[in-house]
C-alpha cells in the first residue's frame, strides 16, 4: 500500500468555483479532470435553464442527472437476459440433436 501512495498525484480540480485537492493514480488523472469538466458543464446548463435556484439545488440536479445516466448505462450493459436466452436455446438445440 505505501508504494501505491507514493505513485499518487496531487490534482487540483475546480467544481462550481470551489477548488478541491485530490490524490489520484496517474492513470485516473484525465478521468477526474473530464469528470470535473462534465459536472461544471451540467451545472452551467442548469443555472442557465433555471435561474435563481441556489447552488445546492443545482448540485442536486446534476447528481440526479448523472445518477440516471449511470443507471441507464448499467441497464444497457446488463447481459443477463441475453445469457439466459442463449442458455435456453443451447439446451433446446442439445435436446433436438440428442434425439436424432
């Protein structure tokens, strides 16, 4: 674990005009920077579309927006229904081939 800590980078990110210092793995730096940019973009869009709502409300909108995107993505990647159908078809094929 200490070796992993020594490889960490200090990254300064600004989200909603507040600076945050994070320690991240070098491979994750770009991802964190893109995430901060995405959050700021969504905040700006909500602030423009719904003026005078307050910082906390905008942050809640962004969290809800990102959470729904994450859940939609997870649902798109759920292969269980396909796997179950393929297994069913394989059993049916084995039954048909086994009877001949």
